C-alpha cells in the first residue's frame, strides 16, 4: 500500500498552482510580520498621544483647583479628584459613575501624613460597577496607569478650599486615568484596514504568480509536446530554441544536444550491428563454402587442409564473439574484478618473451627499469598491451619496441613499430570499431578492426588515455595510466605469480 500518495493530496500537482501557493505563503508571512509591527507601533503611538493628553489634562485640572473652580465633566480622559477627610470625590468624570468602590470615591485618597508627592504615574485598579448604573463598562475590573498630582489645601487659601468643600489642612490628589480605549479603537481600525488590504494583496499576488508561471511555462509545454513527437522512426526531430537566452533556451539547447547524442548513439549502434554482421558473415561464408565443397567432392578433398580451414575460421568466430562480448561489457561499465596493483613493466616484459612471433627477422623488445605499478584488472591490462603489441607486430617491418616508464603520477607505456605509419587524418579513426586502413584490409593480416577500439576502452575504464603519437617512420601508441600509490612490490609479485599463466594462455 502506498501511503505517500494520500499524504501529498493537499499539495497541488500543477506547477502554476504550486508557484502561486508558494508566493502567497511567503507574502502572507511577510504581511503578518509587517501587520504585527504596525499594530504594535500604532498602539504605542496612540498611547504616547494619550499620555500627552493626560498630562495636559492633569495640569489643567490642577490649575482649576488653584483658581478655586470645581472642574466640570468635559474631559478627554477619565479623571477623579479626591481629598483627605472627604468621603466623596471633589470632582470626577461621568464615566466613573456607578462604580462600587466601598467608599464614595472610586480611586484612593492620598495619605494624611508623609512627604508631599508631586507629579507621578501610578497603577490603579478599577472596582466593579453597580448593576443597572451608567458608566463605562470597559473600565470595570481592569488595571490601568494613571497620572497623579498632589495639591495642598493650604496653598489654595481658606476661601478656595471652602469653595471646593475641603478643610484647610486637607491634601488633594488629582487622578487622570490613561484609558486605552482610544488607542485600542485606532488599533482596531488599523487592523481591519490592514486585514482587508492584506487579503486583497494576497489575491493579487496569487493571480500574478499563477499568470507569470503560466506564461513562463508555455515554452516548456511546447518543448514537451515537441519532445513527445520524437520517435524511433523520426529521430531527427528537434525542439525550437527560443531567442530569449534564459533558462528555457538553455533547456531546449540541452534537450537538442541530448537528442543528437541519442541519435548518434542509435546510428553508431546500427553501424556496429551491421559491421558485426558483416564480420561474422565473412568467416561463416568461408567455413560454409569449405564444408560444402568437401561434402560435394569427398574423394578429391584434402581433409586435413579443409579441417584446418574450418578450425581457423571457427577460432576467428570465437575471437570475434569474445571481442563483441568484451565491448558490450565495457559499454555497460561493468567492472571485471576488484582492482589490484599490477606492475606494467613486469607484465610487458613477460608478454615480450611469450608473444607468438611469426618466423622472420622481426624482433620484439621491452625497455623498462624498476616497477611501474597501476591499479586495475590484470587480465584486462594484459589484453590492452597484447592488442597494442599485436597491432605493432602486424605492421612492423623489422622492429617493435615497448617502453615502460614512470612520469610523475602517471605510468607511460609506449609501443613503437617501424611500419608504414598512420596518416594524420586517420589518427583518431583507427580507434573506431571495425576500422581498418587500406594497407590492413586483409582478413588474415588485418584482423577484425576491434583491437585498438578495445584497447582505448580498456584504457578509459582504468582512468587513462591511449593516443597515437606524431612519429615517422612507423607508428607509436602512447598509453598513460594513473600510477598506484601505496602498493608494495610484494603484493605485485603475489599477483604476478597468481596470474603468471594468463599471458601464456592467451
């Protein structure tokens, strides 16, 4: 049961919808942060304005007391003036009517003794309201900050104190409550405005992101449709590259390059199959003709010669089949065995001693001093050297020389012959499969045309290179492989003993 699919049902499949959702999500996070910051800033500024109003109102009330005038109810903020020795408030706002304070004034009176306190900010808690009374329900039971100022009745004089209804030795305290209703009303209005603007902005952002993504993906849809039309019957179809020079153009260029590589690989595969069929047909035809002639004229047939021909062609078929299997394995990048240390100098020397040379004046020598150790498969490296030596022996006039040396972090093997050489224009073509030059077209002498191709593929599998050096007369093939570090001579000697029979048997 696939449990991953139900979990992702909430996530839209369309790229346009996902882009719009991502844009809206990012914008929502940003807008929420901005809204919270504005909420706090507007509230702070509103409370600063309230504090300024409270201070102005406080000193206005104190000024009226010094004039002997009882303040009225027309005030921006709730206030109350209380005095010692008096149960009711000297003056108060109407919003404080109906509060159950336990006394006849809401806020506490100043202490009768103690130091005189001028202007200050205090924390006050409003009591509950009487049922059925008028007044502000928003203030009941809450704690607020209040600005206060104390006034001595003696400073007012007997006449003004009597007009205010207080004793000459009384102490008055003026309270102006910093009620946050105005700030809260401003913040609520601002929050509503921000909410509406944020929702409208998110809808606009989603629409723009959806439309922009749709327009941006229109060339991608065209590329997809054109790529879907590419079939094996018409592999030359290519997508149109827009002239915008952006990522879409780069994608179209990459797809065209990929299609071209696939087309080239398919064409190479077809040529390979055709060449392989042609190479297999030649020995099969020779073998079949020899056997048919022998069967048609048994009395006149030289059976040992016919048998030798059949054996020779069969061996050729076997060698060609082994080469094709090796190429298939190399194309699949399948490692043969675990890599081990191999001394190429010792391997080349042993190959020189055991290589089957034809009778004649041809000489094969190896020039190498010390050890030249690389990491790889001994059988594959032996096959690589054997193919190079076999190619040199088939084209040499008198001498073939193998040179093995260490050059820094590389081991360099050079196989030289004094034959006719290779034209410069064919320096790379000779490494292609089933390629034989004009002087090597003979089936018996020229081989199948896979030896150098296999040698280069084996060099690449061992992270090396195989090139044809510019040399006249003759040809010089240069093999460069990474030098193995930390592999001792004892390990190489053990590997050589374990595989000493491999060179002689091939």
